[in-house]
């Protein structure tokens, strides 16, 4: 989704590199490929470990396919996409696509995942009502994005979800950064000049899903992604880049 940010606003900053492990918490297959996969490729090229946690298999995402068939296809597409950008740790959970509910059970699941993976950086999806103030966001994104933000704190608190400690998952205080991909309020960016093509190829792997959407992205993901990243480049010294909203913890 191309950004509609104002190029005249202040330049956004360079994304920090002083971390080694990241966990991206995503509602669906394809969520990281709009537009974050090119950044992931850069990070893994530089020796960083990036893992994906997907809450659903995106089984409700293609209207013409039965959910069971759709889930198998979308899991396969996501695995192929992750491989292109150097992600070899990929976990699918059993949440129902389209009807994830915010609440303590979801926060506990995500806190447990953060304790298991012990990341320095947690990546969340956009939790706000819109993309860029013009495109309505969907419920799963809003719910999972917000729960991810809360779970970062939960994962560090030994007095919340004490059953996790009983199961051997000790509190994890090591999250240094929280980044929100496709945020309408970006603050930092990753130069993807050298990995843009792999970001495009990662999105292309979601061919069945993109064709099911019936949108222009299916025919030309390169133009779609270039438009979004050039909008970021206008605020990033002209460098093709992926934007994030970043918080230091």
C-alpha cells in the first residue's frame, strides 16, 4: 500500500542495527511482504536472525477456496517467501482467520512466544484504524498489533501469566526495540537498495492469494512495492527504504 506521507516533513531516521534477533508477530501469511520482507532480507544478509510467528494460516483470505485448501496453499506460499529473505524459523498457530479476539489468552500466547524466542527486536503489524489515513485496516491487524505491543511488557513481568514460569518460560527483559511495519506514523527506515528485488520476489510467492484478491498487485508487485518505498525514500535522503514506527524500550 503506497504511503501518502508528506515529503516536506522531517526526514525519518536510520533504523538501528545494534540487535541480533528479531521476532515478527503476524496475523496472516503475506503480512510481512507488504513491505517489510526487503528489510528482513537486508537483516539476514548482515547475520541477524529473524523468526516469524503467524497466528493464522490465512484460510479465510481467498473467497473461491475452501478454508482447508486455502490454509495449505497459504502456508506453502509463506514458507517459500520466508526462504527467499533468509527466514528459516516459521511458526503457525491455530487462531481463526478474520475473527481473532483481543484479550488475556492472546496476550499470554504472545508473551510466551516472546519468552521462547528471546528477541532483541519485536515487529508488530499496524494496529491503527487505517493505513495512511485513507485505507481501512482490518480487525486481525488491529487486534494482533495491539496485543503484540502489550505482550512485550507482559513477557518481561514475572507476576503476569505466572503459569508461563511454571512451564519453564522465565521473564524476558531483552526486548530493546519494538517496530511497527506499515505504520501510518513512520519514524525510522531500513535502506533496501540492495535487497529490493528479493522483497519483490517474496511478495510474488503469494501468487494464489494475490490472484484471489483480483487487484493490480497480483500482476505487478514490483511497481506496487517500488511506489511505497519511493514514498519513504523522499524522507530518507532518496534511498529506497522500508519504513517502521520504532520504539526504544
